C-alpha cells in the first residue's frame, strides 16, 4: 500500500500538548455555549420589543436583568 501511495501521513500530537489542547477545546465550547445563550435571551427580549443594543459581554447580565421588570406578565 505504501509503495502505491494509498496512505495519508498523520501528525501525532505529543503527550505534553494534549492537556493544553483539552483546555482550549473546553474553553471554546464554553464560549460558544455562552454566546448561544446570550443570543437566545436577546431573541426572547426582542419579541417583546426590548432591545439591549451593543455592549461588552461583562455587562450583559446586569443589562438584561434591568429589562425583566419591563416584560409583560402572563396569565395562565
């Protein structure tokens, strides 16, 4: 098989690199999920006419909490 060229070379990661790669993948997953949650909250508030606008990610929680009293109450 090797003589015919039917193989692909593979880079083997070192043992020292694996823990760092694990941390980087975990961080990326966390950031992606937080962005998805923030976008969901923005979409839910937008349905009620509340727009938060552009902001730093650190201020998202405080600004979204200020909008909660403006939401209409639901009667079930």
